[in-house]
């Protein structure tokens, strides 16, 4: 019985290197066990991280970053060990394919840059899953930070796949990095002669009427400037709903317009005074 099992495990599926090296059934089974063991280790690590996050012993974003980096590290080690079990010695492969690796390096340099940027993002946790970011005037929810790309879900429910180096080399705004609410603003101008105290009260009331605007910190109004044709105000408010903030701003503008109409507050058109110089009399005198 043992001889039959040994014979089965040593059965050669194919050979290479002038018949010196063989891929045997035992090698395949060993590789399967190696990857299965790696998967088991990752499941245990994931369970431990989730448990620590649940008991607030570990920040959720930090746990995500640790899990991602650990996963990549374990799978790379597992892949190298599996190659060694099959019979491919990594040092020999690297030495015999230097020219090929140089060519691949030149052709895949952007991919390598994305990988390095991915490790930087996962290690620093400057951007992680669940964050709301703005890059190139596009705002979206980070669905996943991978080793090469980051998946972003925009306000229009469009999935955007960004190369990681774009997030490390470009100017990126992370609206949720500090874990607090964010302040936003809506600007409006009213006609000269309007009751500024009433304008302030109406703007505050419009903010308080919206159920997605925070009452604490309380909304405030700034009298910004005396404009060319209007008195310029800015309504500042805080909200947790960062992804749909443009819809909230639109609701505010509808509400402000309605309140202004009810209280006879005018939003003026831009005005310019045009002076026309009459040179007709001067021309007659010269003649």
C-alpha cells in the first residue's frame, strides 16, 4: 500500500532540462497544500483583525491596510516557495533571464510605479476604503485600494479605476481623513437696501430646515463684501453627507430662493453703468 502511494506521488507528469527535472504528482499536491495553508493563515489574520476592530482596539482603516499588506506578502512568499517545490530555483531563473527582466522592467515601469504607490497608500493609510476623496475635480467614495489600482465610486454611481501613482503624485483632497464633519458654503447676493439682519436670519433658517445639515456646529453667515451690484453673503454649514453634498447645496438654494421671495428680498441681476461720450459738439467747433 505504501509502495503504491509512493509510486503515485512520484509519477512524473512531464520533464524538462534534458529529463533531469520532473513535475510529479507529489509536487502538485504539495503546492496545493502550501496555498491552502497560506489561505488558512490569512483567514486567521483577518478574523483577529476584525475582532480587534469590533472591540475598538484597532482603527478600521489601519486594520484594512495591515490585512492588504500582509496578504500581498504572504502570497508572494507562497508563490516563491511553490516554485521551489516544483523545481524552479528562483536564483537560477533570475541569473538566466537578466536581459528578459530588463526588458520587462522598461516595458512595465508604469506598473511598477503603481505597485510602489499602492504599498505607500496602504502603509501610510492616507487613502483607504470608505474615504471620500476629490481628485481632478472628481469626487467619489473609495471602494477598494488595491496594489496597482484604486476603485472609486463617483456621485453618479460610476465606477472609476485610478492608477495608484495618480493618487500619490497628484493633488488629492481627502474629505474624511480627519474623521469629522466637513464645512461647506453656499454664496448668495442681495440687492442694496435689503435688511441684512433679516437676510442672515433667513439663511440660518434655511440651513436648520434641512435634515442632512448638522445643527452642531451651528451654521453661520458671513457678510463677505459690498459687491458691484449686490451685498454678498456666505452661508457656512457642516454635514456628514459628503458624497451627496451637491444635492444638499441645491436644496439650500431652492429654500433660500423661496424664503427671499416670501420676505421680498431681491437677488439682483449684475448691473453696469454705461457712459457714452458725445463728441458731436466738439467736432462742430473744430470745423
